[in-house]
C-alpha cells in the first residue's frame, strides 16, 4: 500500500524533526518538506508549528494525526481480514486478483459462477503492480489472473493469443468522484482551471488504471487542469483519501455505488469523463492442469 502523505506526516509527528523524518522516508529533506507543505495546502490548514524546537503539531495537526492513525488501523484490519479469508479457502486453482477486484467483484462472481470452492486466492497478489500479474502467470505463482484491461496499457502488447487465453467477464467504468459541499455539489469538479487546478488522488503509473485515464482524456479531447497530490496502486486507498476530502479521483463504478446512494461521494464530472474498462480472466495457453482446463471450459461455455 502506497500512501506517502500519511506515512510522511506520521513520521514527522513521531520525530518532530524534518531531517530525521525525511531520513526515515528515504527522501531528501527538501523533497520531504515540499510534500508536507503540499499536504497542508490540500488540507487548507497549517499542521506543523515550525517555530518551536522540537517541532510541534498545531491543533489541526493533532486532529489530522488521529485521522492518520485511524486509517492505518483500518488498513491493518483489512489486511487481517484478507489473511483470515485465505485460511478458510481450500481449493486447488490459484487466482491472482487486483485488490479492488477482489473486494468488489471476485467473490460475487465466483459464487454466482458456482466455482468459489474450486479457487484459492493468492494473497501475494495484493502487492503486485500491473505487469507483475502476467509475470506471476509465467512463473507459475498463480494459475489465473483477474484484472482490469484496456487498450492503453503500455505493456498490453505482451498479452498475445499464442501465449495466453482470456475471457471478458464484465465491463466497467472509472468514474470521477469527489466529496460534496453543503449544496450537494462536488467540492472538486472537473475540469478545473490553470488558476485553480483540481487536486487529484492519482493511480500509480505502473498499475492498470492511470494509463486508461490518460488515454481516454486524449481520445475524447478532454482538457483537465489537475494537481496530483500522490499516487496509489490500490483503488481502496484512493477512495479513502477522496472520502476524507483531499481531492477527487477516478474509481471503478462498483466502488462508488454505495457511496453515491448514501451521498458520501458525488460525481466530479459528467459521463464524458467516464473511462471504459474490461474485467478479464487470464490463463497461460500452455497448461498441464486438468482441473484448470475443466474449469476454463465451464467458464467458456458461460461467457461464449
């Protein structure tokens, strides 16, 4: 999980010293100081009292530290729940899934397809990024990969029919979302302006989704003035930051449905900003597993 702003602030809150905190975060002090300043600008408040020695937190900083610690606990609890799920599964076919699809697609799809008991989720996959999923297939670390797919993946050309088989299980869209203001309008709305760019919680460039957003904006000739605050590999991390009001972000529609229903998140742009995706299940074409071939045939019949 990559949430640099949270880690930076907690490191500074612990050490009360910019140089020592920067060393803990393995960055130079100027870079670290800029990141803390950008965080304060996003919050619209001074979090660090730089006039004291050692440094101290402002009242707003104390509140923000409590928020960071709650998010950290939530992330730890989520990882513990995922680990517990692994212990409950006794299956033979290993599946590598992106964390977002595991949380919002995999379980209901496997259950509805009647194959949940035949699958075992490879929890190492929650730390894989982008092309590493295909590398895991190639190395035998998993038998199947469940992931998003789109034509703008920089390494998408390696998914060739002579090496892999795949099924398109569903279609999805990335939707731009933001928290709402008191009138129910997005606090951060596209397209922004040069004078007031929209703060963006972005995806990591090596993942599946950032190149989809960039390609869609180019093809649709949509011009957005964006100020990226940080990069995340996981949609869940982006959703957590967006819901806390740090900026807008693109989320898979499946992750926004409950939030939109209860008013926590609203659209940050109309449907022209929605980014189309496929949800694909991929396997190596050359496999010696009879169980996997039987399962694949069952799925082919259902998605023909």
